[in-house]
C-alpha cells in the first residue's frame, strides 16, 4: 500500500519522481533563469514519499472542500480560528496567522489522539502538549478554553495580553492549567519536549509502563526549526530514539520577514531523517490525512516529525499566505472576509453551542484513560505509590538531610584539600543513592564536571532506568531538556559544563529562572583558576550575568562543606534553579568545625571573626575565601582585626532579614570584596548595607584572563592575600 493511501490522501497530491531532489521549486526556477510555479519537493529522501505541495488549498473553493470533508471538525477548527482573530483584534496585538493555519491539525490532535483531562490538568499520565511556536498562544488558549479547562474562561480569552490575565502574550507556565511550559523564545519548547519524553521513559522504567505511558506532542514552527537549538534537540532525541515524541511542524513557508526561502533552503524532512527520526509530510488542512499521520506516528519506533503543509492565516482574504498574517491584528475587513469564507455567522467570541459540545466531548477519552490509570496506580504497593507521589510533588527524600549532615561532618574531620568540582562529586555520591529521582549528565565533560557517580547507570535506549545522560556537546539542548524534565516532574535533573559555556546554554537557563524550575547547573572551571586553557575558557563576567538574572540561586562555594550545603539547598528548592560555580583547582577545607546548620542557606556568614579590634571586613566567594583568610592573617599580624565573610550565594543573603545582614556586615569597618571576576554586582555589599564608598575596594578582574598555570595567573592579576591586605591598609 502506498503512503498516500495509508494516510488517506488522494487527489491532488502526486508522487513526483525524476526531479533533482536537491532543488526546491525556487531553486529550480532560478536555475533555469526564470520564475515558474514549479512545485516544491517536500521529501526528496530515499524511503520518504515524495509529495507535491498542496498549492490550491486555502482558497474559497478548498475551504468548501474542507467543510465537505468533515463538517464537525471544520467547525471545531473554525472556532479556534475565530477566537484567535477576535482575541488579537481585541488586544490590538498578537499573532493570528499561526493558530488559523494550525487549527485543523490541533483539532485532530485533541479530538482523536491527545490524552488529556481538563478536570485534572496535572494528572501525571496525561500526554504533554507543547506549543513550541509560542507566538501562536491563542491556539493554546482557544484549545484550553474550548475543551473545558476551568480557569481558561471566555473572559480570559477576551482579556488576551492584558495585565493580570492568564492569557499572556506567550504561554506562561503556571499562568493557567494546561500550559506545560513557557514558550516564545523559538525552539525552546521543542527542546523542552525532548526532556519531557526522556523523563517519561525514566519514570516508566521506575514505576512501570502501565502507570507511566504517555506521549509528548509538539507544535513547532519554521522559526523553531531554524534555531540552532533545534539541531541539538533533534539529534539528542534521535540518538535516544524517543519514540513517544511527536513533532507537528507548521510548514507554512512564512516567517516574519516574508517567505522562509529568503533565508533558508533546508530540507527539514531529510534533516530529521538523518538524525534518526521517522518523517512524513501531510496536508495540514486535510483532517483525514492528519488523523492517519498521527495514528502512524504513534505506532512507530522512532521520534516522529509530521510536516504539516499549512496556510498561515487561512481564510483571510488578502493576508493568507503572507507574513502580514503572522503577528498583527488582521483588521475588520479581513476578519469579516475570513468569517464569510468559513460560513461563520456568529459574532466576536460567540461560539455556537453545537461546536462547544463537540469540543467538550473531546475530553471524554482522557477521563476514561485517567480512571483506568488510577486502577494501575492502585495496583502498585503502598510504598511505591507514596514514592510516586513524592517524586511527582518534587519533595526531597527524608534521607537527604541526614546524608548531607553526615558528609559535612566527615569533611570537617578529614579536611581534604580538593577542588569544589571534586567535592561536588563527593556530595553527589552521597546524594544519588538516597535520591533515586536525580538524573545527571554533562555536555561531554563528564570527567571535568565530575557529574557521574558509581551505580547511576547510563540512560540509553535499552536502559531507561539509567540515570546518567551523555548529552553530547549540546549545552543549550541539555539545559532545555533539563527544563523539560523538571516540567514533566518525577525527576530531578542536573547537568554540567564549563561555567564559561553558560553562554551557550543561556537561552534555556533564563527560562529555568522564568519558570522557577528545580534544575541544577554544575558549572565547573569557574575562574582564571582553571589555568592554562586561557581566556576563551576563563569566565569573568558569567557569575555577574547569572546574578543579574532574577530567580536563580548562584552558588560559589568556598570548600567541600559549602559545596555539600549548596547541593542540599539546590535539591530542596523546588521553585528555583541553581548554578553551582565550582573550581578546577584544589582548595583547603575552611569549615573545620562541624555544625548541622546549613550556613550556606544564609547566603553569607562570618567564616572567621576578627582577633584584634575589627577594622576590616573581607568578603569573598569560592576560591577567594582562602585568599581572604590569608589576608586576614597578614592584617592581624599588623594588629588590624579582620573579619572574613564567606558569601556563597548573594541571592540568599539578600533575602535575609535586615538584622542578620547587619550582624554579618556591620557599619564602620573597611570592606574589601574579593572574587576572581568582574566587580559588577558587588557594590551593594561594598558600598551599600552600611558600607561607604571611601572605605571600600575590590580585588578581582576586569579583563578576560590569560593562559598560564593558575598560581601565576593569580599573581599576574593581583588577586593575592598581599594585594588584599595592601588595599585594606590603604583605606585605613
Ligand atoms: C529566539 C527567538 N528569536 C526571535 C523571535 C521573534 N519571532 C517570533 S515569531 C518569529 C518568526 C517565526 O516564524 P514561524 O515559526 O515560521 O512562525 P509563523 O510566522 O509561521 O507563525 C520570530 C522571528 C522569537 N520569538 N524567539
Ligand atoms: Mg512559518
């Protein structure tokens, strides 16, 4: 049986053969020196059916055909289209074109495939639906409203993009139930979905594939696929053979600047196929074809791309198929014309009851599946059920606190001289056995990031119970996948790279913060202290940049005890990501007296009190706390009392009450900040908080570092105890 008949497609789609597969329509025409209407070839890859692009759908005649083919779904899709047009018009901003083009695909997905239950939006075994093309937010809001999510009222739709509404310009996680992730930065949703699909597999390995058996569906646009991040996501998903990941590509050939062909000639089907995906092309307005393609996608053994050839702004008389439909209100006459084309006689925001009933009916399938799921869950032992509930709620295990306490005690007794990246490995070796939901990994720097501990096993196609992910050299993809895992729930992701390559992961790290996700970034080689690799690898502005980002805890622990404490905070903070900036070079243990209290949780604390009358406060983080301790000795030897304040986490210190901050940073003394990085971010502690400009200085860096052994670099850049003591003396 041919592919077309398999997915229920007939006229006017033809197999094309004998055409140079490297040439799409435009290239072909240009090749011959003139522009003709040579059809674009969608699938010129051996084994992939060649389809001729639908060229006429979308005009009046074909809208009639769509109606005739399936009046019920046609009307359901029109409801999505008019809600998008009307909401964007009311807001006088937004993106109507994408929802109008993808309404038919979304209708078929929700009507016949997606497993969801609006009465229980967080039901763990629901399918995940990710609108990666987040600018088409009205498609998601329309779907949530029409399928009966209680918090997505018609008023919310009418208040699209208004302050305080659930219907933000782009879908915001936690603003409304059914929004699985924040999207808008293109490509992120697609990459989140990879992590969701991995988490599903991991959870299925732990709890059985009856209790955990769901798919992840993505609607991605041309923009999502053009972003570099998509390459990382696609190749990771292909390598991991995430067969329950299904991407529906809104192949409308249009982006903001005009035709996609202005800037891209990629054969996406070949790209995905080359990365290990199964791929199919379908007419995105042919509901029977979409339905068949989804049935096929669910059955195959690889991640699946369904390229849905659509018309952006379907039905808009002059704006359809143009970038004018992308991101602006269509205007009254276009809206009226589209309504006429659809045969839609209802006013703005008015959805006829029959259509509403059909939409509400789509939720029945999920309700039945959820009832069945409860039976499966009930078949697990009580202990297993409790464990499932615990990990889904993101609660740390009872044993975690004890494990950290024991480790700290051990470190204070042994007083090892180790790099904090090594201390992090030691902490993980204590944590991972008592916290089975952790999923670790590294972007090809496992041996440098020290992220792998014994017994984790490797997460792989035949070993979904493995807890270590070889992410490959995909920092951004790793970060976005970790976001997806955290969003999915049930797992606690952490992943490593060099702190300098925060830049590569930044887009997704920002979204960890925006969404408030428990994701732990293990960022090693955190300063010039990494030595010989030189300026390209030596972060100087990264800690400042991370601190400038709201809602991230940035830890720069001074020794192995602080490292263990930072891990405890990171894993028990369920609504904020954490960055652990860790050294390559060895550091002494400074916390030699054990206390059960997690001092790092205060953000800053007195590491060593002044012996003589306090004249100086030395504030430092990470590797520079040891330098501050040496400087203290130099000053004390001269009779000047110096307090050393370790500041492993600015954010947590800033969150302490005034009384505590005053205790740590009292008025009067000279203040020196020490950090092998740029000064930005330090002035609050140096000059604010009862400090004064005349009595404050900073020892750090304002250039990119250099290539040499670490010790030489510290001397070269003047980050030494002597330099610190000198600056303090100069201010007294
Ligand atoms: C990372 C990122 N870069 C740029 C944008 C701005 N932007 C929003 S939509 C869009 C075009 C996307 O084109 P496509 O996905 O084809 O959407 P369509 O026009 O088909 O709806 C751009 C550039 C963005 N949202 N995210
Ligand atoms: Mg597009």
